[in-house]
C-alpha cells in the first residue's frame, strides 16, 4: 500500500529526468520485497513557488514522502529511506537539497476501494 510522492522545485526538471527518477524510485519500492507490487503507487509534482531560508527560491530541492500503513519495523523504514535517498543521489547531482520522509498511516482508519 505504499504511496510515494515526489515533490520538486520546478527548475529541477531542467536538470533531472523527472520521469526517469520517478521510475527508479518506484522500482526501488518494488524491489525491496516488503510490498505487493500491485499496491505500490508513485507520483510526482512540481512546486512552482517555494522559499528556503534567506536564499528564497535560489535553492532547489527534491523531497520524497513515502506513506506506509503502520506496523513496519524501524530497521525496514531506515533501509527504505536509504534506498530511496541513494536513488535521489544518483539522479540529483547539483540539486541543493535531497530528502526522504517516511510517514505511517493508521491501519485502523485507512480506507480503500479497489476495483
């Protein structure tokens, strides 16, 4: 059930193959062995307006948020973070900030309809 959301500063698309990066992040999740492949969802969105510290919009970024149902071991989450960050590093040379965040979703309140 993982949902990967990649947000990036709009100028990143001039220096990074965004579809290729998203594909590699998606493949990282498929290869980790923790998820049913049919449940893995990945998407990306450009950020058109952002400010970072005193440099305003001069800094570029790629931020990956991975939402998982609760119950994963801390070691599994760390390994996922490391794998995703490694993919970001491979693609994101010259990008000021590369970050990964894993969020847990409460199993008791998460609802889903699949056809």
